[in-house]
C-alpha cells in the first residue's frame, strides 16, 4: 500500500527482456536503501513492483506482460525519469490517500494550462471509469495523489502546484502523453459492494 506522495524520482538504467517479460533497473539514490530490500514493494510511476535485487543505489524488478500492456511502463526507455515511493509502513504519515499501485487505465493528457502559479491539467479516461471520478475526490496519476477539480464527460482536471511539478515527472508531461491512473480504492469497493447486493 502507498499514499501517492512521491519520495524521490529515479532514472531507468536498464530494460532487459526475459522470456517475454522485462526486468527493469532503476537508479534511485534519493530512496533509503533499507526500504528497497529484496521482496519489498515500490511504486514506479504508480505501478507496484517487487524488488528482486538491490545493488547499491539501484534496484531491479520484473514487469509482466500484463503490466507492460496495461500501463505506461512499456514506453519507458533507459534515461527515463520515474516517480518512486516505497511501500507504506505502520506509523508513516498518510499525506495523500490510500493507493494500491494497481493501475486501472492509461489516461491521456488533453490540455495543460497555467493557472496562477500552478498548472491545470485535464485528462481523458475510458468512459467506464468516469463513474469513479468525483468532484474534490482523490485520484492517483503516475503515482501522485491529486485532488479532482472538475468532471466533464470523459474528462477531469486537477491543479498541480509548482513543488509537485518540480519533484515529480508531472512537470515533464506534454499534451497527448499517456499516464497511469488509479481510481480511489474506496470507490472501487463501494461499487463492488453495491453490485454484490443486487445479485444476491
């Protein structure tokens, strides 16, 4: 489990194909090496991965075909910068919202407009997911916990302050870029409970 508060960014060092899957290597000097022990979970661009080895400031993780197909990790190249967050520990501050690292869809950045000192970013999602996106609700974009400003059809927008733009990869986004979207986990379970009640 994560909070959507990016601790550091890392740089993709290697992408090695292994039997159809990919092993990703990330240099992460900004993360505490004790949080990246073998078997530990780490959020990479909002995707929960498991550390399989960790020499020095680098860590390596396997990325399955499913993850490559359903997230933006398949678009990464050596040199790409990625948002990183180690898994939440008991007693850690919950600065964002509950994030599982299970991406629901790849959204598309439609507009990028300066709004005072922050930037307003509008994203498009598959229509099926829009019922989970609520005005002033939480949403996770590339591993960053953000608050939804407005919802309109298949689009929603968020405001991103200068600090977040500087310390995450959101400041590098261009119109048309794909992003990993995770809806609020509470909304997902509420729908499941409602559906379960209808089918009993």
